[in-house]
C-alpha cells in the first residue's frame, strides 16, 4: 500500500483533502482513500468527511491531518489582546 507515502506527505504539508493528496503524490484516489482509512484506524491521522460544492455539484471527500497536531495560531493581533 501507499500508507507511508501518504503519511509523509501529510507530515510535510499539514491538513489536506484526499484529492489534493492524490494529485500531489500521483496515487489513485481509491488507493489514497484506502491508505487514509488504514492510517485513521491505526490512530495516526484524524479524518473527517467534507462536502464541497463546485458549480452546484456536490463533491464528497475526506479532510485529514496528523493526530494530535494543533496548527500554529495565525500571525497578528488576537481578539481581546491588549
């Protein structure tokens, strides 16, 4: 399987959609989804189902990131900061 390649890509690029991973790694979408299912079952990644609408057409996919990863706060002032 391609789980190692998919996991390394997520480590390098952070949170991504399944079809973005497939396009960047040249792995078929079905293989990427199988790898993501395996990684999710092992607890290596967090995965959720998303629905995007492109020109009125619904596209179902998975959004994934490493488990336990918390993105850095955006730069700049925060609400309530003094």
